[in-house]
C-alpha cells in the first residue's frame, strides 16, 4: 500500500460543462430540467442550471483512485453533504485530507471539501483502502499530492520591526520557511533566518500603496503559505489613511491572496498583531485603533466563512512592548519583550486544532477569549461552531434557550433549521448567504422542516422572503398567531 499519514492532502480542480451533463444524462437517464433548463432552474430558486450531485462527486473519485490512496483503491464508506448548488462553467476546487490512518487495517479516513468561488459546495468523509496497489501513471493524473511533511511557509508583514523580526526568527527556528514583507533594511534579519535553516523570500514593499500590495500579493499567492502574520503598522503619528492602508487594507488584500492555498490544504492561520490599546483608547491613538478594529473585521469574515474548514483566525493583543515603535509614548516601567510576543504567535500558528480566538498577553500573563472578546464562550471550531455555546454565561442576549420568543417559537424554529444545517450552524444571526450551507436549496428544506415542526403551510413567498432566521420566525408567528 502507498504510505500516507494524517495531514497528507490530495487536491484538484474541475469545471463542469453542459456537454458533460449531456453525456451524464445519456448514461444515467437523469434529464431533470433543473440541470439544463435556465427557466426551470430560475423557478426552482437557482441562478442557473445546477450540476447533479453525482457529477460533483466524480472528481472525488479521481482523487481517491489516483492520488490518495491511489491506483488499487476501494471505497469502504462515504458520507457527503451538498452545501451549495454547483454552477456549470465555473471551476470547483477539491481537497481530500487524510485525517486518520489505521496501521492494522490500512484504512484511511479522509475529509473532503470542495469550493466554488471560495464557497463550500460539498463536504464529507470517505473511508478507503488499497487492496491491490498499482503505481501512479504520473504526478498529475487525477490531482496533486501535498505531503503532510511538505515545507511550510509563513508570511510576516512588518518584518523589519521589533515584533515582526522576532516573529520571523522564532518561526525560522521552528522549521518554517518565510516570506518577509518590509520597507527595507531587513538584510540582517534575512541572514539570521537563513542561518536558522529557513528558506527566505524577501519582499520589499510599501503596504500603504495599493499597487505595491497587489504585486506583493501575487508573489505570496504563488508561494501558497499556510500562515500569515500581520505585524505591520503605520507610525503612531501617521494620518488615518496610512493607518487604514497598512493596518487594514494590507491584511485584507494579503489574506485574500493566500486563502486559496490554505483552503486546498484545509489548514491555515491568519494572525493579527492587535493591541491592548484597542480596549483602553489612549488619547491621540484614534487612527491606530480604528485601523486595528477594521483589521479585526477581516478576521471575523475569515472565521465566519472558512473557520469550519481549517482556516484559523487569531488576534494577539500584547500590552506595552519594548522597542522602537512605542518608545516615545511608552510609560516607564515593566514591558514585554518582542521575543515573548513572538513565542506566543508561533505557538498559536502551531496549534492548528484550536478555535479562532483572541489572546491577550501582558506582563501578568495570558488571557484567552473568543474572537468577539467574550470570556464566557468556549468555541469548538470557527464562528459557526461558537453558536453551539449560545445560552452559556456571557453569551449575547437572546442567543439560547429561554425567553427567546413566544412559547419558545424561536427555539423550535432554531431546532428545525439545525436539523437541516447541522448542530454547529450559525442560526440566530444567519440566513441565506450569511450562514455556511444556507443557500436557496437548503432554504427549501428549511421551510419544509419548519412546516413539519409547526404543522403549518407557509406561503410560497417564504422561500425568498423568509431567508433570514428572524424573518422565518416572523412568518411562523404570523401563520400560527403566536
């Protein structure tokens, strides 16, 4: 049998065409008009004809049969969930990651995720093994293999600064290759990282300039990093434009550039070097704090859309740190060393199974809260999973059982929605296009589930007008007279 270990990834891409559907229909007899008639698909609530699920699963078979575990593979068990409808003539990217290997039986348990335009369209699990191994025809047939032990690259912005350089050195010592972004003067840092064993890609860039950022983003995308540490910040005395360009827009653009590589690997970390100042608002720091707050919104978006699929968002909030950046305003007394912050950042990047979170570091120690800053929540994975803790101490008002609505109406609607989307779905604040998996197809299933729960028939308009949890509850209340 081919040798594999947890963390190995097979990936590939496929664009489905009308011609392929014609061939599929000829073989299967499935001529469902929702797959080939635009008018019928529109009546069904889709933007165009949708690819049959069985066709969507085809490239998964190729990854199993040709890459992991490869020629000679047999599938023992599967569990797939279509998350969104798949459109024709747009690429679908597939990732199959080994989660577990049974040494005794040779059975691999793999997680499958497929994206179209970075929206998850399919997820599931496959158990497979090899009965009669055969060599692969070549390295590209059916998809590509990324071994778990492949070199890891981390991006560090503001690499010439006190914290950025300390993070780069710490990661180099831990076996990471590096892409270092700086405005210049990083030659000594590059040398020291290389001496520590890192392969270093040095990028001189002014992150305040959109054209410079775009060029740097293209370079980073080609490197397919699995970690991005945004330590860059404009000088405290800079104007609001420079703070927002460097603190927020740079993180937005660079994260956008590296996400595809992270999603393929079902693994990635985006770490923002925040600041304790965002909680205390020192006089004169408004532009700096505004940029940090805007940058945090990028992480919230990443966590909401991709947190359940291996991309982790972390805000590290240190207190005062020794160094040039805050020397002119830092009060006398004890402060953190850049190396202390760097060790924490490296630990967070290495802790791939931990939830998205905010980590506060001061001379008194470390405090960990969820990404929203709520100390009462203990998230499991991604923004969607945090909803499972609703109703716990510290959860937002109305976010759990209790007086959420008349006679528990909202609780019953939530239970029906979770029955369709899963127990970790972001329900109360969600809806079509807002919650992972809640699309027009799921909206039909949700309306049917709610009707069954309450023994009612909702108006046909509910398929579109009640596409948000609060609107769905309102439609039920109107129908039941609650």
